[in-house]
C-alpha cells in the first residue's frame, strides 16, 4: 500500500502495521512503560523469581507504539532480539527458552519450599508456576531460520 510518507518506518507506531499515531502524552507514557519494563527485565536477569521475558516483551510492545528507535534496538539486541522476534511472529517460544524457564522456576520453587514456613504460600506459588509452565510448553516453537 503506497503512502505519502517518505520514511514510513520512522514514525510513532512504526512497528504496528495499520496503526494510527498516538497523541504525544500517550507516546510518552508508553515510552516510560517501555523503559521501566526493560529495566525490570534486566534486574530479573539477576534476581531469582523476577521474570525477565515478560517485562522484555512488554517493553517491546510499548516501544513499538512509542519509539521506533528503541523498538529497532530491542529487535536487534543480541540477547533479547530473537525472543521478541519469535513472539511477534505468532507467539512462538524457543525450546531453549522453555527449558531455561523450567529450570529457573524449579530453582525458585525449591528455594521457596526450603525457606517459606507457610506451606500454603509455597503451594500457591508452585501451582502458579506449574500453570505458567504448562501454558509455556504448549506455545509453538519457531521455525528454524
């Protein structure tokens, strides 16, 4: 579809096909959400129990609607880029990511069961992690490139 814009990939929401530009206050709020989510995701790399993937995907979603530059950077990122591209291509999750999540949740569950004195809190958390793992393993895997 032809457009009058000589640089269609540089405007707000460039990563969202067919989307209308958002008003400036919304773009700033989404950019703030992208930055906070990305920072939280990076902290999650080092803090057990704090998910990284969810926050990075939120950051990519918000950046696609607010900052084409940040969105391009995330898509090209050495660590997060492939994960985001796979998710945007149909909700795909690589087998390696599934195993990493399974291992991380198993470690968190073990620590929780070992340290927590309230059994019902441990069981509730382990049940939630189990449900997330079931959902995660049912996600399609990306086609090899």
